[in-house]
């Protein structure tokens, strides 16, 4: 079965209508590009062109509608995925009065299997849309004999509309492993991913997941600032993960002020993109997972971090007192 048909059946089989990639519409645009006489007349094909007629670079037939349509659809898919993943994780991580309130509304962790099933459906939705985007961009490059599709994908990553870049996907992977290991009430749990693992190689942990259609996702869990396993991890808008205290240091803010108070001009230490701290996401499920798997390291890091945090808090409030006293 062709992927386009598989994709259409999957999207139509959803209980609720969700945004997706318009594969048929985008393929029609590319087909029109092949047959439009105006694009061929305005840009004659080179002598060494392949037998199948294709439009040239910067084709008005394709670029005027193909990329804007795809970008809008990718934005809608990522927005839907992030919103639903955040709500699901809020239900699982709810504590104290909030947990009681959610339970009373009937939205608590109804049962172990149901919670995992919701996460499974959400990840499948993200992955099948990632495959759809990959395939349509590959077809675009094939039609145009170009690399504009790959260049568009790079631009989409900078605009934070690449679904595999979402920090909530990392959180769902950690959620699956946590639930699988927890074995609440000794119930058998459904599988969220076919092969989702936390592996440690030479003391460096990483999340890996082999997904259908030959997609493999690897997430390095080493902080590029302190060069150690991420502690109290936080993901910036660009998708890069750091220790919270390291990210605060890179943004020139204290842990008391918080990472989201960083100046808009502050850049990611890795990709050098500006304005990535305001939308930072605290990866709580990943934090729980690493604290269980790297217990000895976690205890040592916790002690050193505690002393550093106390020092920063003391310096912060001393500074505030001096400012208040006019000293």
C-alpha cells in the first residue's frame, strides 16, 4: 500500500479531526508543475535534462503555493502535538491539590493502560506526519532535481515547526520508560514505542527510539556546557537540552530569576540562535528517568547543585537588600 493511502486512512480513522499534511493537494501542485507550459517556456530545460519534464529552480508554480501551504500545515501539526502532549504530561505529573482537582474532573491517570495508549496515539500522530513531510519534500527535490526541499527542512527547524525537534516528544519517550518500569499494580503495560530505550555508552546516556518506516530517533543527554549528563534538564526552543543551572549561566541569569527572564538577544550555546530561552521547557519526566537510572551520579550532582543554588540565592537576596537599603 502506498504511503499516501496509508496516511489518508490513518487521519480519517481518528476519533477527532486533527490537523495534518495535505499530501494530495501538494502532489497536485507538483503534478501541475510538470505539465504547466508557462513554467517550461519561461525557463527552458537544460540540454542534459533527464527524460521526465520538470520545472526549474525558483518555479512560480511550485514555490508560490507549495512551500507556504506545507509550512502552514507543519505549524498546525506541531502546535496540536505540543498542546496535547503538554496536557497529557500535566495529568501524569499532577501533585497535591492539583492532582485531586484533576481526579475530581475525571481527567486523572484513569488507569495505567489508558494513559499509555493516549501517549501511543499521540506519538503515532507525530511520527506519521514527520514521515509525510519527509516524503513530500523528497518528491519535491526529485521533481526539481534540487536540494530546495532539504533547505526548506532546515529553515523549518529554525522556525521550530519540525515535529521531531519538539521537546515534548522527548518527554513522551521518558514517560513511556517510566511507566514501563513502574509497573503500577503489576499490570501489563501497552507498548508506546517498538524499541524505546535509555542507553549508556562510556558513561554518556542517550534516548533512542526505532520507529516505523525506518525512522530512528537519537537524543543525546550530555550537556554541551558542563560535558556531563544533563541534570534537572531543560530544552530550549531550538530543541537543544542542557542542565538547568548551565542554561541559566549561559543566559546570564540566576536560578532565582529563572531562565525565562533571559534577554531576548541571548543565544543558544550550540546553534547560536537568539530568543530561545523564553519558550524553554522543563523536562520533568526525563529528570525522573535519569534520577532512577543514574542514581549514584544523581545523588552526587544533587549535593553539589544544592550548595551552588544556596550560594546563588544568598547572593541574590543580599544584592536585593543592598539595593533596598541604598547601600
